[in-house]
């Protein structure tokens, strides 16, 4: 069983998607998904380190696809490229990935590559010990 966390989303593999789930009509969106950091190499790096300037530079990957979920706090979106988004009448969201190499991207989170399979998408929850209450993670 696979389980991926992507910001406030939890993506878990399932044995099968409910028969009642239908393809969701999504708007398309493009994002620059965060991939990692790049640092200068060799002589250039040593020169920059001498003056304390060798800070890593973020690297982004442009991804275009269907909106999987909207961010509540920032207005950013989780985007799936290479998969189909399905939804039940109860609002449960599923992904069907038919080929390896599908990715989920967001402006503030690392790009996640998903293997072929079927997945359930839900929002992560967190516990606030001061309020003694569980709530949905806001992205």
C-alpha cells in the first residue's frame, strides 16, 4: 500500500475505486512545482562559500494538469498531471493513474511522482492540544 503526503493532502492507494465514482470536470491549471535545491559546483562554489554566498537555489518544474484541490489559505492549487480525478456523490475524491510518471505538484511543496494504480485523496487532520480539537490542515 502506498501513502503520499502533499501539503494538506493525503493520497493513499486503494484496492478499487467505488463504482459510483465519476470523472470530475476539472479546470486545468499550471504551476511551478518545487523539485529541490541546486547549489553551485566546483571552483564557483568554493569562491562563493569564501564570501558566504553559496546559498542553495530552489529548482521548480512546470506542471500543467487538472486541479486536484484548491489551497484555502494561499489560493494555490494541487495539480495532477497524468491521471484522472474521480468523485463520488458524497464528495470522496479518487485518482486513477494508468501509467507510471504521473505527478502531483503545488507551488509550495515538492513534486510527488505517483505509480500506476488507484488512490483515495483526503485532507490531513491535525490535533491542537491547546483547543483539544482536531481540525483539517490548512494549505
